[in-house]
C-alpha cells in the first residue's frame, strides 16, 4: 500500500512541478522588464512551499482507515 502511495505522490509531484515550470518559463520568457521575473520567483517559492505542505499533509492521512470506510459504504449501498 505504501508503495502505491509513494508512486502516486511522485507522479503528482512531477506533474505539479512541470506545471509550475511552464508558468515560470512563460512569465520569464515573455515578460518585459523586471516585474514578471519577481512574480515568477514569488510564484515558484510559494508553489514549492505549498507542495511540501501538501505532501506533509497527505503523509499524515491514515489510508487504510479511509479505504475501509469506503468499502463499508459500498457494501452497504450494494445490499
């Protein structure tokens, strides 16, 4: 179970960082002057902190309990 969560966390992290990179790249590449570059730096730092906060929050979740709750509800609905 932990292996699947680790793989999903890795995939989500890579996709999220690619999205952040695309935004930062376009702000720096097509922005005129210094303001877009400061905005890109501010966005990068904020998104990195939010990513770490999200990973820490998801690592605290008890996934077995949630899956047990969902399977119990599915069994109750199917009866």
